[in-house]
C-alpha cells in the first residue's frame, strides 16, 4: 500500500479544526493535529463563562471527541516548542518530534499589552477558559468579601479596557450579572450604582462595524449604566487603578484587558517573514513564500492585500482552502489563491440587544439583532450536547434572571489582604509552551 502523506496541523482552533475535518476522511492523508489543550474553545461565548452564564464545558469541546469517527486524524496533546522547516519536523513539549510532508500553522493569537506598563501584572486577560474561570472567581469572591465586610464596597468597581466585541459583550454581561442577579442576592451591600467602565482608544466602540451600529451599541451600554469612555487610551495600570492618557485615575478591583491581540509566539519560532501584528506573511494561496509545503491560516496568517479581520470566519474558510490546496498538491495540480467571503459581523450588548451587519448593507440592532446573534451562535457551536446545554441555560437565564454557574473555586480565591494585587497572578498572555 502506498504511504500516506503526513499533514501536521498546529492548533485545534477554528482554522486547524477546519483543515483536519476536511482531510480526515482522505485515504491518501494522515493528519496529526497538535494542541496544547485537549479541547477546542468556542471563543465567542467565553465572556459568558466569565460572567457565570455558562459553564466552561459548554463552550469547550474535547478534540478527541470531534475526531472519534475520523480515524485518519491523530490527536496529540502538547505545546509545539520547536519548528524546523528545513528538516520538516515539529517538536512538541521539547521531547517529541513529528515529521511532515505538509505543515499547517494555525496557532492563533495571544493577548497583547502593547507595552502598556502594568497590564501583565494587574489586569485579567480573557483569552482562555482558565482566564474566564479566574475572572469569574475573582468577581464573585469580591462580592462575598464586600458582604463579609472584609473590603470596602467601593473596591468592587470594574474597568474593561478595549471596546471591541469582547469588551462590549463583557461590559454588558457584568452589568446584567450585577443588576439582575447579585443585587437580589446580596442584601448586605448596595450594588445599584456599582461603577462599570469601558475604555476605548478609538472614538467609537465596535470600530469594524458601521458607525450607526457603534453608536447604537454605546447607547445601549450607557442605558444599562455602563460608563463608556471613548477617545482615551490607558497610560499605565497600577494595582487597583487604571491611569488614563488624560491623567484621570479609575479605581477598580477588577481590570480586564480586552484591548487586542498579537500572533502566537509560534510565528517567531518559524523563523519566517512576519508582518503586522506579528502575523506570518503568506502567499495568496496561504502557503509560505518559498515553502509551498507549509501553510498558515486564521489569526496567525497575513495573506497579501488588506489584513483579514481576526475573527472565526477567515480561519474556518482559510482552513478549508488549505485542505483543498494540500489535496491539489498531492494530485500534482496547481494551487489557487484564497478568497475570503465576508458573511457579516455580530456583537451582543445583553438581553434583547445586539448589533448585526451583513455585506449587502443590511444592518440590525436591538431585539432582531439579538435573536440573530442567539441563533447563529447556537448553530456554530460544536456538538449537540453543548448546543442543548447552552440553549437550556439561555432559556433559564432569560426566564428567571438566574445564572447557574456562580461557582467560586475556592482554591483560586486570593486572601482578602492581597485583593488588589491578585489579578497579576496570571500573565496576560496565553502559554506558548513550557
Ligand atoms: C474572548 C474572545 C471572543 C471572540 N469573539 C468572537 C466572535 O464573537 N466572533 C468571531 O468571529 N470571532 C471572535 N473571536 C475571534 C476568533 O475566536 C478568532 O479569530 C479565531 O478563533 C481564530 O481562529 P484560529 O484557528 O486562527 O485560532 P484559535 O481559534 O485561537 O486557535 C488556536 C489554537 O492553537 C493552539 N495553540 C496555540 N499555540 C500553540 C502551540 N505552541 N502548540 C500547540 N497548540 C497551540 C491553541 O490552544 C488554540 O487551540 C473572539 C476571540 C476571543 C479571544
């Protein structure tokens, strides 16, 4: 029997999964899919884990389960720590080596502090399921400490830096958690005017959306009681304080950094040309210039032309495209350039409020946008169990204003005396390997 061609895919995110799913049934190909986590994360709903609306297992899906019926895909748990493009080898956890005929780099991004002092030490990132659970525990534990009189109530203020979809969705969701759930459950403390502030450097939130939708989102946030600070950057972050570019100081016990990302450090390890945001410069077919057997997809890739948005669709479409190009190469056919089809964008502000826009110019906000957002996210989630669980949680939450995942993981609760310093216990960047 002819040897099967070895395809190694690094990253089981949206892009890597798409490649492996497409090639998994191909009898001429053996796929090795490597990820440092044993699960795929559905990032768009991660903020709901951080705010106790969903559990981590609702938005994370075991990678081995996804490929249970595709024996052509071998799943490897581990961080890629070395890439030797000349020898065509990938090293995992410094001790296991995998040879390849084709390599696909789909390692995504990590949080970026953009060099702002104090971000790494004193803010929460939201770039992994661990981050979401840490943030949830910190938020809930803060209310318990205030109720026990162990910290002044004023310490509970929240500042979120970054007015993109993650910042907007998180601000709306924390507001709802406080106003609709915790207010009723913490009679000891007055949470009615708990300050929640969203800080954005640009002059509007949701900058990639049409200005009318940005304005609608900011208006909806303000109506809910979120202070939206536009056109001002963050100078530095100190323990418990965000210092703005105009000199103002915002006190907060919870500071979330959702201001942006940079390509996974794996891109640097590849030793190839990098472009904006540390992304790997690719040719039009998503292969690396001079290395037709190596491809990059998703957030880590920078194809020619205007930079693609770092969202799920370019990664999914890019992954499918790369699978087709690998097949073409194995058949001795020429490869084709990648063409991204914009299918629209959505972001939610909270109950009955979301914005949605489509390439044909259709724009929606309010309840219609929200229903669209709900349906699309349910459809895109992986796995029937996860969809059913999310749907049940959403219906329950909508009808009762309850959030079932209000669990404080005790081992993560910091001592009250270190409350303001504690956020720095986790770095703002996701791990790149040991
Ligand atoms: C909080 C949040 C909310 C978002 N909301 C939306 C949204 O609403 N809509 C939308 O379209 N997009 C959203 N995005 C963006 C979207 O998730 C990304 O654009 C998309 O995931 C990119 O896909 P990817 O395959 O390039 O990378 P990812 O999906 O990030 O996957 C990368 C994978 O590589 C793995 N990995 C990284 N380094 C290594 C290594 N060294 N070794 C082994 N494995 C490695 C990671 O563990 C991860 O599983 C959001 C992102 C975040 C963080």
